[in-house]
C-alpha cells in the first residue's frame, strides 16, 4: 500500500505507515511526536483561529511529502460555556472562528491537492451537534454547522469522500474541564451525566476513536460521503 499524506489538526498522534502533518496550538507535544517518527511527521504550531495556518499546513504537506490525501479536522474548543442569557457574541464568534470558520479555511486551501488524489476529509463532530446541553450553545451550534459543511462539501466535491463522526465521550482535557471548570453553570442532570461517565470508567480512551478516524482518513468508502456517523 502506498503511503498517504494526511493533515491532522488538534493533533495528538500520527497514523501508522503514513505521512502526517500535525497542527496544534502547542509546540512541545508536536515536537515529541515528530521525535518518534521524524521521516514521516512534519509539524506546524499555531492558533487554529489564524486562518493562514491552513495554507501553511497544505504547503508543508506538498513540500515535504509531494502530495495530500486527506484532512482530519479534529480541533475544537468548548468555550464560552455560559447560558445564552449571559452570553457575549464576541466569545461566540471566537468559538466559531476555531470550530467552524477555520474548517472552511483548511478545506479551501486543501481542495486543489485533494482533487488530485480523490482525497478524504474527516470532521470530528460531537453529540452536542444534535442534542442540547446547558451552557454549550456556542459549541453545539458550531458542531451542527460542521455537520452541514460536511454535507455541502460532499455535494459540491463528488471526487472527495467527506465524513463527520461523533467519537463519543472521550477522556481528554475537555472532559476534565467540563467536570472541574464548567459544572457550576451547567444543569444538574448534565453535570451528573459527565461525572458519572468518569466515575464509572465509561469515558472512551482517545486511542479508540483515533484508530477509527485514522482508518477513515486513509480508506473511507465512497458510500459514506456526506454522512454523520455515531
């Protein structure tokens, strides 16, 4: 099997046997990943709300590996976690800049390369895109917009395969923040749900959805294009 080249945002791991360009906010974890596989991993650190980062990532992929076969758009922020009555539209805009508009920037920058390879775009969505949680209005709305972007991209770019996937409640920093930082403002039923998942050991290990998402990025079948997978 020929090696593919995949851009991964919000990166925490590579993809075995394939080349990756990893993008995230912090440099140190990216450098540690590159040390493990220096010939297959390129890195680019920056704020995902900076739309110019998309073009830089695509440029690195083509310069270092000569092609681009897929995007894994995995980054996102929960903030602002507050009720609509107390919300700040500027804070919502920041959330959408990171969670949604940056996706448009990455797709636009990558399309010329992805068309050449009949590439794949994998969006990491959320259950909050289809179910409301108190204080998560900005986050849930941005993920719902992501799902529709997936639908539109699949319709407009038939040579690509585009999939939006809900990974479940994953044991990440975001889950820790929900329990430790945001629970005071959330409805009690929502707080109980997430504390219960943690206490009962039911949070999903990041490696589990990571493996599924990686497989989709290199081999998602065409019939899945435009779908939201749960």
